[in-house]
C-alpha cells in the first residue's frame, strides 16, 4: 500500500526515469521484499508472535538476507518521502 501511495509500484510509475523498464523491474522486486519479509515473520520465524521456543531452521545467511532486504526497502521509502521531485509529490501541487 505504501509503495502504491508513493507511486513506487510498477503499475503507477510515471514517465521518465521512474517509468523506465529497468526501474519498474526493480520496483516490482521491492514489493516482493516487503511481502517476503512479512511472510517469513508470519510463518513463525519471527519473534513477534509470542512463540514459546526460539524458531529454528534459518541460518545467519537467511537473517542477513532478510535484514539487508528490509533496510533496502526502508531506505527506498524514506528517500522517496524526502525527495521533493518524487512522483508522489507531483500530485500534491
């Protein structure tokens, strides 16, 4: 929902650099990051659901992958919010 509101989804990317085929491909991947992190947490691998025991099966590489992907997604959102030339700002004028 956030990416759609900020026009960071491939379907609503405007003309110009944000609407290029390569950027749209990357934006589609970023949507999958948010969904994947949420699904991983909801499958019992996160600590936020009050599990009685520590989750098992995932290694350090999985943790790093998840954390680094989440950081990338968060930086995209925060950078977009701070950019006065971002596509979502154009509709506010």
